[in-house]
C-alpha cells in the first residue's frame, strides 16, 4: 500500500488578500529619500508576507493539506548588493518562529523552490556566488523557523549551454564550492528542456542528492520514454533522507503548448504514474504545479474520490489499493 499526499505552491485561490509575495523593487526603494524609512517599509512588506504565509498554513490545516511550498519571495531585496548591511531577519524572527512552530505542530511538510537564476553549474563565478547567497537566504529562513533544512530546497540542474556532459561535470566541480549545510538542503529535479531524468540521476547518484521526479517534464523531454526502468534508482536517491519521496505533478496546457502548465491536473495522466509506483514505496508526496494552486488540489481530490482503486484518508491524502 502506498499513501499519496497532495500539496500546492505558494498561493491560494480561496484566500483573499493573502499574497505571500508582495514586493518592492530597488527603483521604488531608492525613490524614498530617507533610507531608514525605506528599510522599515521593506520590513513591513516582509512581515505582511510572513503573516499571509501563516494564514495560508492555517487554511491548509483547515483543509487537511499537509504539504506546501513556500514562496522564495518572502523578503524583498534581502540579498541586494546595496542592502548587505540590512539585518532582515531581526525584525521577523518572532513571526518566522511562529510559522515554523505551526508547521511542526501540524506535521506539515514545507519547502522551497528557488528561482531559475540559481545556477550551480554556471560558467560565471559571480552567478555561482549569487546562487550560493540565494541558497543561504533559504537556509537562514528555515533555521529561523526552527525547521530542519535537510532536503527542503528543490532546484533544476541549471543551464545546458548546448553541452550536456560538460554542463553536468561543471555542476560537479562547482558543487565543491557550495557549503555542506547548503548541499544538504538541496534536491534536484529533471526539467523539460535541458536535463532529462537520466542526466539528473547521474548527478543525484554521484553527489548523493535526492531526485524529485517531475512526470510532466519527463513526458516533455526525455531520452527514454520508459521512466519506469529508472524508478528504483529514483527511490534509492532518497535512502538517506528523513523525508518521504517527493515528486511534481502537472498537466500540459494543450498539445501545442505541451510544456506549459494547465489550470488543473489530468487525473488519468496522474494515475498512469501512480499505478506504476504503487507498492514500491510507503508514501509519496506529490506537489501540484497547476495554475489554479489549491483549487486544482481540491478538484483533483473530488475526482479521486470517485475512483474504486483508492481509499480516502483525508482532504488531501489517499492510499492506493
């Protein structure tokens, strides 16, 4: 028997005025003559983002959702080169700890997915340095929440630069420059244009990194369509993780825009994956990457409830018979 838990990304379609990603550009920051006043405004925005995050977590608990991806935009301009003297964590510590305590109390898995500009395999040293600083921000946020950072940040391999093997080896070389505490935080996923499941498995096995299998990405870009032959290898990348295996589920917008995410999840496509993995693992956490966020989760669960090959556990979880 395999337990399936569904999660969603960052925003709720149900909660109003609850964006956790409110921002301020550096141009807007510089237009405020008093620098200290500008920093205080940044802190108010960040605090509002964190308070909305706590609202979202409470919404999740009320909806029996145990898996949630935090936005990486909680603190605007946190790593900007003109604001390196700003101790952004100090005024936010209490709320960050409240978020972490709430998540732990309700056994909710929370994690991050840093933006695409975080490139460990970059050819440019300054991009690698900025990427490490961005990962450090995520690490510090998790530590401030009191959450163990181990395997809490999923990333893509990075740029392909039309040289797959060299780009993979550059990842290995640059990995040595990433501090161990940040290495421990990272999971890798296969993408839809640059690095296939096999490419990503190569790095994950070589560097002992868990692989987050993105089924939609695999259908869009693969060397071998039969991902099933590698599933046990994917499972093995998680053997040292304290967390259940994680995967991403989304559906193509249409045949022409196959790589784009649809509003909702195609249940037949999802269960094609689940039927293969059933029984191979005790639990799998499935992050829904659909445009309609939690609404997509709720609709998918309504459809799941009509099936005879599952047993419902709660509002976002079921077991495969």
